[in-house]
């Protein structure tokens, strides 16, 4: 799943925690990148390793981030 540069998505603390729990395990590269972007969405420099479509200093809930987390959790049976 790829995200458009012009379509910002945000993640709140609960979503970041969910992503952190999913990060441990054998994930495909794209899925690992997605959870890492969610985890680092509230960092002072969330774009440190390239554009982070989940970046948001307000750390708001985003349904698209949740869709990605749900998809990844389902894919790996978590």
C-alpha cells in the first residue's frame, strides 16, 4: 500500500502503540515501513529518513492509519 505525498495521515498514541506491537516479527518490507512511519509520526523530525505520510505534531487519530494497522494485523494473524 502506498500513500500519496499530498494525503497526510496522522497517528495517535494508541495507534503508535499498536504499530510498535506489530513491528516485532517477520514483516514484509512495505509493512515494516508502514508501522515504522506510524511509530515515528510524532517525532521532532518525522521525515528524517524520507517523507513520512503519517507525520503530525498534534498526534491525532487517523482512520487511514488504523486501516493500515488493521490490514497488517490481519495479514500476520496478530
